[in-house]
């Protein structure tokens, strides 16, 4: 996707934790696998925010593996977030699913059944 200046837009990314942590805002204990939003506060400093503090608690997690449901949920959702997780073996991030609006997910699942 390109914006008006021809630059590419950054996709909405959130991350599944690979180790336990704490929310920087509310100090909630976060377990391995919990979805967080990372925010850069300084040049080399990043804060992890839990789904509630990041305003993502209304979204539904759609795991990878059901391509049609994923495509439809992305299509019907006004805002969606790609969920990434760090893979220690390959030293890279891998896509594990996405966060979509509940009504978009329900509509996608219903269409997939047809």
C-alpha cells in the first residue's frame, strides 16, 4: 500500500510474547503467548502494553491456518492487527494470526460455512 507521497504504510503489528513480562501502563503480569502492543518511547526503549491498555481488548484473535476466514475477517474489519511472534530457532518474527473486530470475524466464519 502506498500513501500520497509514494511511501509505503506500516501495517498494524502487535506481538505475542515469547517470555513473561509486565504491562508498562497497568503493571499487569503478562504470560508467554499474551498479545501486546509495543510502543517506542525513546531511541532504544520500547514499552509493552497489554491488550486492555492498548485498546485492543475488543478484538478477537484469529489464528493462522484458515486462510479464507483470515482474508474475510481482514476484509470486513475496519481495523485489524497482524500478530507476530519471535522464533528463537530462525531468529526472525513469524505471523501467528491476526486481531479482528468480533462482528467481522463472525461474518467471516459464517461465510466460510457456506
